[in-house]
């Protein structure tokens, strides 16, 4: 079934321009601008499930260990929020243009597996998108169209409620385009969805970024768009990956680069990146240098790492198993 907007199907093919969508569905544009203009909130790290770039995760209000779910640091990336309205189940993903169909398939499978447990009376799926901007390379609009096209192919009815993406998420600063929304959060108890920033990005963040870096260098690897969180066990799980063949000289060179050099060499939008980008990228290689034998110090016996929420709402390492 194609995406449904204001009760009408979008159609089998995505329009050639986003502007055509806004013209055909003015209520969607109005809802998107309204979402974009909500003041951003700084998220409390307690009972927070933070989803990084090229990750997705799902949870439900029945899960007492998670109060908020969200992501940030999206420039050309897109934030995808899929909600089942009867149960309040949320699945959130951070898409960067790679393996889009795999990510959408994974989100749909994850939210349906949660619904098998919480059993809504009348399942209705709603979709909220945010992120991207009018970047000079046109990367954002490609991601916008690939995400819309991917959900347009899903066999379930998906109601697109807001899409603060690309041209609707752009502001000019001294003649340079910037994103307005960099992050989004969801309050699981109230179901409020809003722009957000984060002071904590969850457990093992450098390790998770290292995993994504290895996947990016080896796109043939399976599981390259991971589901971060297992709802049934309430654990974050990081599956084993190998980086022992990396060039340690390369790692040392990256660590020695200035912030400006890292932005210029490794960012798709260096002028628009949030302040944490250089350190986040540098910490990937610090992690690998500090743990040169991953199957000894990080994943002994090739076993995944598990993290769970403490009674105080903080993520703690639960072991390798």
C-alpha cells in the first residue's frame, strides 16, 4: 500500500520534487513546519534510549526502563519515527543514505515484533520524518526520496503525518544553508515528539561508531544497519565486529588531526556539523587503538556485549554472552 497522506495515497511513484508533495498535500506541509518550529529540548540522560547514526531501536510505554527515545547530529541524515498509535509503540531510526531499504525493513520487523507482545486493538502506523537540508551536493534530497520511496513500498498502511526534511528544514545563516532540526526526541509516556539535543549518547558510543565505520568500509558485511535495542530483554546489544586489520598508523594520524582537518576530510557538510562531530570521529580511532585485539578485550570468545538500565536509570555493562 502506498504512503497515505491526509487520507489519500501518495501514489506508486515518488514525485520528482519535494515541492510537488507540499503542493499536493498542504496539510502535510503545515504539520511539518509546525513540528520544525517546536523549541528544542535538552534531554535528560536518565532512562534514555539514544539511537546513533545508522542505527534503529524500538520500545513501548509498557517498558518501564525507557522513558525517552531519540537521536541527534543529523545534518544530511534523516530521522525516521514510526509510531503505532493504539499502543504508543515507537521505532526510531537514523538514516544516512546507506542500506535504506534494510533499515526500513528492520524497523517494520522490530515494531511488529513489539506489537506481538503488547497486542494493540487496532494497529495504525504513523510516520514522522525530520532532518536534511538544502546542501550544495544534493545529498539530503536523495535521502529524502529514498526514505519516502522505501516506506511507499511497505505492504502495511503507513500514514505520513509530518516531514520536516530538506527544504522544509533549512535556514540561511550569512548566505549559507543550515539544518534547523539536528535531533528529535519522543516522550514515551506522553507520546510527545519534538526537536531535541542530548548531553549523553548512551553506552559504548565510540565502540558503536567504530562498528559503523567498519561497516562503511566493508558494505558486504551482514547486519550493517543494526537494531540497537532488544525490547523483549530490555538490553542494548553490540554484536562482535573485527577491526584488527586496520592500519594503526592511519588511526594515529586521525587522532592527531585538528577539528578543522577532520571536518574537511570526513564530513559531508563540514560547515553545518554540530560541535561534537570532530571528537566523536576522533574517538572511533582512540577506541580501536586502546583495544587492538577486539576478540580478546571487547568481545571475548566472540560474544556480544550487553548493557542494561540500572535502577537509577543509567546504562551499565551486563557482560558478554
